[in-house]
């Protein structure tokens, strides 16, 4: 899911802070070495990520959004515009192939890598938010985690086991200090 991949470029850094895989051109190059990065593309992708995370926050409501976004969400109408405009950057045409049986796919009409990258993430967002997995989207509730994830079972609260462990440790710490304060 490219939409979750893009949203997850903001993540917990393991030391109580937030890491941004798109903070600089060099960081973006490390995240996706197959892309010819420059500052303009990085900025465009950061704007698209802000839009995706704003739409994810709307999708998980009335649950809380990721704490990384809670105080600075892009307005929904602006986020929709950003995603839809990015999706339109790269026109595609259906293509038929035939080995044993016929199959259809969409193929880019242009060879512009920048447009394909932005449009690909935008289209993934549109498909995800209009598909069945959108109902399973949630923000991780672990302390300091800023990720969104798709629940694989109904009682799942955390995006990964380390977040579950961090939450359990925080509850233990809170109970321990509440008992010692009496």
C-alpha cells in the first residue's frame, strides 16, 4: 500500500522524538534511492504526504488522529485537491496483454518519473480511502507513535509489537508511580 508507505515517512525515531524520512533531499534519497530527487520533488511529496495524513485523520475519526498531525492538519478540501491534482499528473491508458489468458493493466502515457511518482502515491491514496481497508485504518495509540496502520484483527491497537511493548511499559510505569504517591 503506497499510501501507508508515504504516510509512514513520519515515524517515531526510537528516542522519544519524530523522524521524517523526507526532511532533506539526502534523506529522501535514502528512503527511495530509485528516484531522481531534487528539492522541488521533495517539497511536492511532503505536501502530498500532508494531504494523505489529513485524509487519514479524517478517516479514523471519531478516533484520534496521529499525534504528529493533530495540531496542524491540512483542511480536508485542500487535502482532497492536492491528492486529486497529483493523481491527474500522469495520464494512464488501459493496456491488454495476452500470455495464456488476456489481462488488463494501466500503463503510464508519459515517461515523466516525477509525475509517475506523485500520481502513483495519490492514486494509491484514492484506492485505499475508497476501498474496504479504509474501515480498518487507525492511528497507533502507543506513546509517541505517529503511524497509521491497517488493523489485521478487531482488538489490535498498535502498529507493531514494539509499540505494544512501549504502551505496556508506560502503563506499568504509571501504575508504579501512582502506587508510590499514596
